[in-house]
């Protein structure tokens, strides 16, 4: 034991509890016993034989005997004849002897000459390894030593109470009659809260607008147990849920949710550009669009930091973007192993059409350190590729970046080639996105670009990528606002030595070119300069169809994808709620009819399909996909249309209670609160990355869903699917080898353009 001597002796039959101070002197004393004179070395070799076994075995083949002779010839005579003992249980022969004297002397620190007389080493005597080379690795700088929570106990208790209230509001849909609403009036006092025993405090105490902090010395005592304080579980009592539901009814579901679970807030990081012209574009330009939220809900010393590096180059060249992300991940896999074993994870991934997303998640104390290190590695990736001719090795093994290029290029090329082996329904979905969204590349184009890529082309792309970049980030978790601001400044400094304002970018680039540079830093542009991928709007009353054979000749399955375009729904929560409700309601009967009853295919699904990305640039559609080996795509489309048209009558004839149950189920799914920090951070990031900032998106959709009438849902469905004068239909047919493409199209196909 290395525990310090002053510690009290452990109880009889037990052991010491609690942290113990490390006894360095005891450790050194123990290590002092590990000497070369106490080593037991075990050597195993199939060529080790007894001297008596050298005679010829009649059953042994000549080739085996020859091979054994060669192996024995490689050993010296002493080793071949050392098996002079036999263990009694299995009859195996073995031998034991002292270590060879020269090896024992070498381990003991005595120098020895080389076997070739020192010629290979200039006659220098070789000694034992120096103690400097036999040392423990450096301390892992990513291991946290402070796991304290920044949110105060009062903030955590208030967050727990608010979360319980949010579950109560969302679980009940914000209102509705039930058994609890029919209880006595005296229990329906707004703000009633009680002990974990379930007792409700006397209503004479004025109800607070926000539940009190539940910390020692604060809070309200239980009416039954005066010495106890209200616990977070008390806020899930019937009285508190009814009070929360009433608040949601008065203020609206979205307003109540915002009050109970506030979203991230934007930090003011505006700065005047040094040396920029007064009043010019550089002055007051927002280098960072940074959002921040301190976590007080999950009570974990963790954080998630996500940064979007928006650049038009990423959208213009997705192949080099993918190569850049893969190369950095491969090159840093071993070097950042210390971060992974310290509980930190990171990723760099393309975020089409805007740019790259760099994300770090894990223990909050060291997460900013890792993010800064990653940003520096990303900054230096291009220059290191340009210096790759000699595979220069800098401190930390940075030269390995160029050595990994061929590997990641080969992997990417193989992925593009293997795309043809994907299932037919995957090709159908890709074809729909290729036709209905702008700025997409075909896989053949990507394959050609990946095969022609080189370290020099990637370095050139890296330079253009960081020459004009916009930054948008979200810091969420156990980090302070000061930590978030310091992280933003550190990343700003890491990306460039001198911050170049947008107005001075052309002059700065010309100056760098004249100096032979151009790689010295990045030009940070306003965040609004991000790219968009817009959806293609189909004409009303049109039918479009894409027909092609599966790329793989071995693919026996065919696929059919039907898309009914609904349009842009971001600014119309009611229409978006109807589309979500329709997708939920039609999913089960679609599967039952097409898959179970008609046996059209073994994969049948109905879902919402969105095209395009960026603020105000996306469009949503109702889609039906079928993968079939027995039925050709044209027949599958016809029978799917027949079902969808016949289901319109079933929809209009729904019983009111069935429709209400469907609405409540859809609203409950929308209102389910996140259960983990990463889940909540992902929800906020979805609003931040496209600059939508619709913090109550799901609450608005849920409220609109609960207010829907059956007639308006049926009307939209008929206009979307049934009425040929209003529908905007797009179909994709992928033919497997079991269903060759007809020379003449069917009647339905002939009407489509």
C-alpha cells in the first residue's frame, strides 16, 4: 500500500475509505525491488527440442523434418539442448537456467560492445538506455481536475422545478378536462406547491410567480412536516400541474415554455476593425455570431461547443470539403487519443451548403482547450500539405497529415464507387434530391473529382476556404459567459494572426500575394454571407417522373418514390401541423394496405421529405416509398395512388374521438422535452445554424395541431394528393434486373414530362 502512514488503521475485515494521499517514498521503495537480479524471463519457441529428440521420427514427413532442422539451425546449440526437465501433469519438457551473463550485465547498467566489434557504431561501446528515455508519459492535459457545477444550487433547483412544470404542461397538452380538474376548488390555487410527501401548503401564503429555490435555509416548509423543504418532485403534484396548465392556457403554450426553459442568448461580440476606415463595412462587423446558455438542468460538469465555419467554397466543392474533414480526422486520431480517454469527443463534418461544423463535447473544463487546439490544426492543415513533398515532421507529428492523404482519398473513392451497390430505394431518394434541390453534385461527378484530387489541390482549396469565413457558434453546458467569450477570442486568434476586415480583404490578399504569402490567416466575414441550397418549386397541377435502371446489374429490387410537394411551411405553422399530422395518420394504413394486403414490397413507408436548406429556402413534401422485388415500379405507383385517393374518403369519415386522439398523439410527440444535454443542444443548434431562431417551433406546431379541424385537414390532403389540378407530383422509378425498363412507356408515364 502507498497510503501515507498517519492514516488510521482500517477496521477489522474492512479497508480504508475515502481519498488517500499518494506516498511517493513508498512507491520509490517498491520500485527499488524491481531489479535485473529478480527477473524471470519466459521464452517459448516451437524449435526448442530435447537433445534425445533429434533422432529421426519414422512417421515424420521429410518436408516437416527439413523445416524443423532449419528452425533448429537458427538456434545456438545451448538453447537446443536446454529442455532437460519434464513437468509431471502433461509431460511437457522445459528447462530453466540463469540469464545469460552479458544480458544480465546490460540490464544492470554495465556497458557492452556490439556483436560486430563496434564497427557498425564506430567502435563506440553501447550502454544501457538512459533513464531519461525510461520515463512515464507526460500528464494528460485534457483530464479535468475541476468537476464543480457553475450553476448555483438555487438555479439548479429552479431549473428542476421548471422542468417538472414543463413536463406537466406538455404532458397535458396545455389544458383539457380530466379527473384532476374536477377536484375541489381549494386545491386549484395557482402556485400551490408542497413537500415530497404530497402535502400541499396552506393557500394563505402568497403564491410566487416562479417556484422558490430548493436549497438549505430557503424554500417553504411542508404544512404537515414543518422541518422539511419542498423538493423538485413536489412540483409534479396535481395542484402544481393544474397551476402550470392554467398559466399555459393564459399565456399560450409557447410563452409558457420560453419562461420555464429559456433558449440560448446571443452574446455581443461586435468589434471595430483595427485600422479599418471609419464607418466602413469593417467597423462594427460581427466576427462571431455566438450563442450561449448555462446549463442548470442536467447537473453534469459537461458542455457542448459547436462552431459553424461558413464559407461559399464548401458549397462550391463538396469533394474537397469531404477530403479535408476526413484528412483532419485521420491525422489527429492518434495525436488526440489523450482527449478521447479523458472523456472528450470531437468531430469535423461538412454542413452543406454552408461550410464545416466543428464540434467538441465532454467535460466542460477542458472542452475549450480542445476546441482551440482543433482550430489551430485546421488552420495549419493547408500549409503542411504544401510542405508535404518531403513529409516534413514538425513537433507533434504534424508531417503525418500529408502521409494520410492517400489513405483518405482511397477511402472516399471507394465509397463513391460502392454507391452503385446501395439499395434501389436509396437511389430513388437521391435522385429526388438531385432534381428538387439546387447545387447538388451527381456521384459520378464526385468520383471524378476525388480521383483527380491531390495534396496540392487540397491545400489550394484550404487556402480559399479560410480566406473568407463566417463564424457562428453555440456554447451550451457547464461553462460561464466569460469562458464562452474567451473561447471565441481564442478561435479568432487561432484562425488568423491579423484579423482582416471584409472591406480590406482584396487589398490584404493582394499584399499577401506580393509577399508570396496568402496563407497567413483568414478573413472573417459577416455571418449573413452563408450559402443556401434552394428547393425547386414544381408547377401546380404538374406530374414529373424520373425513370432509370439501378446502377448495379445485380440489384433485383425495384423502387418507387412518390413525392407530393406542399411548399414552404416555415412561415405557416398551421399548414406544417397538417402535413405532420397527415404523415402520422397515413403511415399505418399505407403499410397495412400496400405491404400486408397487396404484398407490393417488403419495405413500405410514408414520411415527410424536405428539400433545400437555409433560412426560407426549404420546401416540405409528403412522400411514399416502396421497395419491391415482385412488382414493377409503374404498377406500384398506380396502386399506391389508388390507395392514397381512396384514403381521402376514410379521412373525412373519421370519428371525432379518433381524430382528437391523433391530434393529441402528434402534439405529445412534438412537445416531448429533451432528456440529455446533447439532445437539447442539438435542438438549439438547429435554430442557430440556419439563423431561424424559432425557439418555440415545436410549441407553435403543437398548439396549431390541437386547434385543427378535420375538414381543413381533409381539404389540404385532397389538394395535395387527390385533385390533379392542384397536386404537384414527382415520381422516381428505379428498375432492378427483375423489371427491365419498357421500350414504350405506360399511359401514366406518357402523360408525365
